[in-house]
C-alpha cells in the first residue's frame, strides 16, 4: 500500500504537486540545464512526474479498494 487509508486527499495533493513540478521542469527551457552537481534537469523532471503518477495510482487503488468493501 503506497498511501495509507484515510490519507488519500493529502496523497493526491502531494502527487499532483510532483506531477506539476515535473511538467514545469520538462516543458520550460530549464530542462536543458544541469544542476550544480551535474544532474540534467530533464532527468529530475522525469523522476518527479513518474513519482507523482505512482502516488496517484496508489490513491486511486485505495479508493477503488474502499468502494469494493
């Protein structure tokens, strides 16, 4: 279980923030930059989007599981 039951709203908000931040990093010219540690920003944006989608999947999974009960 990725998100605890009863914490779906908070999880959805955090997941949405990850997706939005990731999309901002990917869709703006900053994606061609690198961090001061040498990591390309497009990789950070991709990781943020994937993490947010996984969290959203956990939220939807909890909501579907709750409806079946």
